[in-house]
């Protein structure tokens, strides 16, 4: 419980240490020392002081407050009230878990170019139907074929014109492009090459395969391990800085996860390799590699001056 200290003067000293280490110490009058009692420490704002009592917690605040050594929520509260972003030693931590991917996502597009919209749409629809049939025949579930984009765009060319007023050029529509894009989730990674080959053969020249990425169906199951590693990394860094600078590391007074856990997908550009024989082709070879799940945190630890021996 915070206590208001009336009619007493407090002198403080503040200092700044590189890597966002903010330190401030306080000393109090004889009457204040009596008021503080055992088990209390003074959170010191930036100021001027020539004495450093043992047990002082470094933390910039708008005013000096006396707290119990275990009441570190007050330190964080003083940080907020004083509009400071750092209290003590501020560090970042990062944790990475390497995992084997269990899904592949194929980015596939059917593109048709015809003179009229209706013709282009019909060709694109037939091509997508052929692609979906090939995908399901290869073991891909219907729910794992998701439309990502559909567009109808004019195809133009530049034409030079002549008139009584002189020559000029204009853009003329000569046809239409219908594009239908889907993301295909492949859960049997041993079957990725075969799926690509089958859908490429079934859809013919209208198919476009933009690439395939590998990831995790449920990255959250690795998230807690990555967070654990990130927190430990932040704590180890803070301990290192405290040891180098000859101060005692206090408890964490602030921690924030920055960006959440995120798997890094491995992307491979892929296409089926056809031989000169119109129907014979070499099988596509795909290797999935690995996936990293990463968590990042920023943390602030209080600093306690060691007791004088």
C-alpha cells in the first residue's frame, strides 16, 4: 500500500545507461527512513542525489513513492503515470522452434483469353472444373480448394489512327481475359508432385501454377514452446547486462509479445516439366524442407542496488 509522505524532502539521482537502461536512486531524510521501515524500498525518479541506499529500485517516476519490495506492480504503475516507456533494463527476446511441415498450399490459376467475355468465361469454367476433378481424384478434399480471386479484364492493343486532323493512337479492346485463382491445401506431402502433375495435365495450357508453400496446419501447438524460449532469452540478456554493470537484477515489471507467434512458410516455384511427346512428362520433384515457428517479446526488468557488505 502506497503511503503519502507529507512535509518531507526527498533528493534523487537519475542516470541513463546504454541499451535503454534507465537508473535513478534516492536517499531520504532520517525521518523518512524511519517511516519506510523494514521491507520497504524507494522507487526513485530522475533527480539529483549524492547517496545511494541499499535496496533502492531504479525506476523513473514523476514522484518518489515508498513500496514493499514485492509490490512491483507499483513500479509499473509509476512508469505509466510518469509517461516513461522503460523502467530499469529493457531487452528483447526471441524464441524459435523448428518443425516439420504437415501441409502444402498450392497456388493455382486458370486463365482463358478469348474474343468475347462469354467465350473466355466458358473456357475458364471448363478449365477450373477439369482442375478440380483432377485435384479430388488425387486425394485433395473439396473443402481444401478455396477460391482466392476471380476477375474479367479486357485485353487491349495500341492502334495508330489517321484522321483529317492528323495521326493519333488509341487503345482498342481485342479480347477478354478471365482468371480464376484457387489455393489448394495438400495434406499428403508425399503426394505433392503427383498432384501438380495431374492438375497440370488435366487443365492443359490454361493452367498457371504460381508456386507452393509449406507450413503447419496448427502452428499454435508450437507457440507456447516458442514463447517460453523468447521469455528465457529476454531474461538471460537482462541478467548478462546486470552482471556486466555490477547491479542486481530485479523482477520483470513489463512484458509484451511483439507480433505473436508466426510460422515462416517455405515457398517453392513449381511447374510440371513436359517432354516433346505431348502426353509424356517427367514427374515433378518437390522437397518440403522445414518450418520455423517464432515468438518475440520485449521486457523490462527492475534494478536493485546490492546491499553494502
